[in-house]
C-alpha cells in the first residue's frame, strides 16, 4: 500500500511508472464517459471513500470514473455530515472506521495537518485531492498531458508558470525537482513561493527560476501554465493581491516571448488571470488536460493499492 500525499515524497521512478501506466490505459480506452471496466477490472470489489471539505468538479468526477472503470466503487462524504466535522469524533476513531469499511481514502481539505493525521491513523492509503500546500494528482496528470502533446519527456522542455504561488505551483516545483525539468516562475515579488519551498529547491540544486516579470518568465517557453489568482479559501487581502497581479495576465501578446508552438494549460476553474482568446484559442489544451485526469487517477489508484504493474 502507498499513500499519495506530496510529489516530493514519492520516488521519481514511481511517478514515471504511474505516467507510463496511464499512457497504456488511455490507449486502450475507446470511450471515457462510460462505466465499462478496463481489461481485468484490477480494482474489482475495492471501495474508495472520498471526502471533500472544499468544492470540486474535476477531481470528484475523475476519481469516480477512475475507480468505477477499474472495477471498484466509491462513496463521497461531506465532512459536515460526519461526527468528525461537528467536532464530536476524533480523527483517530474516524480513520479506524474508514479503514474498516473502505480500501482507500481521498481527501480534499483546507488543512494539511489533517491529511497527516489521517495518514497516521489509517491502515488504508490516503490520497491528497488538494490541500492548501499542494495538488499532486493535478500536477502529475498535467505532466502526462505535456508529454502527450509535446511527445517529449518533460525534462527536455521549458516549463513556465505565470501566477500565484499556490498549491498547484508547489506541486509543480516538487515535480520539477523530481523529474528534472526547467521551471520559470513569473509572479509579483510579494507573492513568491515561501522560504521553506525555496530552501528545499536550493538544497536540491534544481532548475527553477523566479522572475517578477511575466515576459522574462515566458521567454523561450514550451508550456505556459496558470491558475486562479485567488484560490479556494485564500485568506490574503484580495484587493491588494488582484492589483499586484495586474501585470501578470496571460494574453496573446505574452506568447510572442515563448516558443512558436508553446501551449497553454490551466487546471480550472479559471478567473481573470487569462484572456478568453488565449483560454479558448488554438494554443490552449485545457479540456484535454481536464479529461486526462481520469487516466492518471486510475494509475494513481493502482499505485496506492499496490497493483501497478
Ligand atoms: N482542477 C481541479 O482540481 O478541479 P476541481 O477543483 O473542480 O476538482
Ligand atoms: N489553486 C486552486 C486550484 C483549484 C483546483 C485552489 O486551490 O483553489
């Protein structure tokens, strides 16, 4: 059994294996929105318990399809409908029950410590479906999408992120260290990645550059990523933050600094950080990016259940 909490804690060879498996699964699957099993239904009889403490569309649905197509089932809990959410029952007791009834636990939470606590008490794998500090299932799937479109390993590409230093960027930074790709980040000075993350990057001596200028960050890029400036439950001064990001918008002009065939990716949902003509334009692959999550969730589930071949 394996947990899937942070990319930085997962060996690069396992991340690679997950991507490889997802490639094979995607090739074999003719129709995505159908509950027909993958060959051999490798997770037959397994129950994935999902719990969302924050909104979700893509993560919820992609895990639903993924476990069903692997032959298993899923139930979604809302934390405010449990005794835990009302403060009456401890995480330890809740975890014991989850481990008795289910085979895996996917949690989206506003509290990183909660995931760690569940990990401590669960005897089944826990998957981080987004936390304040990371969004690992999203980023692994995005790497799959980049390599699928570019037909090259990500280590041979220049990746650019223009946007907030949020959970998705943190996971992209972890992926850059693990899978050795160049990452150029464009963001206002006040909203740079935090010191702990930068120290970790420094320690690992990797290829990550920060610019307080969107054009410099986009220079020679093969891929430009972005995300909402204001994430779910962002506690910062929203007015100030939006003002600081005024010069970090993704528009058509920005792409003149990047490589000619540069693509645009965004995990969704979107805000005002990108213009409609980019988001809906030829360089954008955001819908393919979203649908790929099903294939990659499957391989993540197989990794967690110790069934990745
Ligand atoms: N990208 C993503 O995680 O979307 P949801 O918040 O809709 O799950
Ligand atoms: N950074 C965003 C990602 C949403 C999928 C958030 O945390 O809201």
